[in-house]
């Protein structure tokens, strides 16, 4: 139990990668707070509680600083501390640049990048007091290589990577580590509906010849917040089957 008695907040935890991360952290002994805009997050937390994990859920919009702050403060009121934050909340609003609306640009930046800033800023004051903390931001390989039709998403995830490195330099002396995980193509509800030939084309881009699973990302997060990674900060760990080298 590498994370016994530690308290973790995971955003975008209602389903998919966020849910897998919450499950993996709880399995290592962490008390987990699942935060999401979607009310289904309460059902996810309830299912985890039935499995014997100590957890509770909150709905909130991390793109709003006061709501992000409330997520942190409620966590501290309940558990007395916050040791780990995983900024996973994110959306896509894909379109070619010429057709991309200002609203779609701003919405993606607001949730993916500003949301990461908001929750991190709200949490670090508690971490600084205790001189310990682990931050993992979920970026994307698209933030490293770009992608046609995803200028907003690519910019937001590139921003997350740069933000992570800056936080690592700023807070390392305070005992706080910050790293990013950059997933590649991960199996999800979105990829499930793709035609078989499209999936096959995606797999051809991946040396390991398969799409990733949410648990692949979750395992990387567990490593980065565990004592096994206590001398690692400011890094980006690609979970992409070798797609980006």
C-alpha cells in the first residue's frame, strides 16, 4: 500500500481515464476525492465505496477558480489534508482552424489549461504548509506533436506541459513534485464507435500495435505519486505505445 493514509483529488473522475486513476490510487491505500462536472461521478464514487475504498465525490467546474478552491477546501475539511492532485479534467472541441469558433477555442483552454492552474493554485497552499505534495497533470502527445483540427486542444495540452515544468521548478524546494503524463490513443467511448478500418490505421501508427487502456495511464500516475518516484519532477511521461519517440 504505497499511498496509505494519503489524500488524492482526481478531476474528470466520473469515467474513463479519471475513473481508472481514482481506482488505482485507492487500491494503493489513498483516500480519493472524485471531482467532475458530470453528476454520474456520485455513482462512480458509490461503486468504489462498495468495494471498500474510502472515497467521496464532488461536482464542480474547475475552470471557475472559486469552484476549484471549494473542491480543495471541502477535501481538507473532510480529511484534514491533500497530498495528491491529478488534473485530468479535459474536453475536445475539434475543428479546422478556419472553422473554429472563439467559443470552442476558449472553452477548451478554460477547462484543460485554466482548470489545471485553478486546482493547482488552490491546493498548493495546503501542500506548502506541510512541505509535501505530488501533482500529476494529464497532458497528451498532441501537446507535443500537434494535430490537424485540434489547434485548441494541442495548445491547451502544450500549455499544461509547460505549466508542469514551471511548477516543478517553483515548488521543488517546498517538497512538492509536479509531473505530467501524456497519453496517446487510449480506448474510450469515443474510440469504441470508430470504424474498424480507422482503428486499424491508428494502430499502425503505434509500435506496440494496440490502443492504450485507461489502466495504462493510471499505472503511470500511481508510479509518479509513489515513493518510487521521489526524485522525479518536471518530467513528461508518454503513455503511447511508442508512437512519439
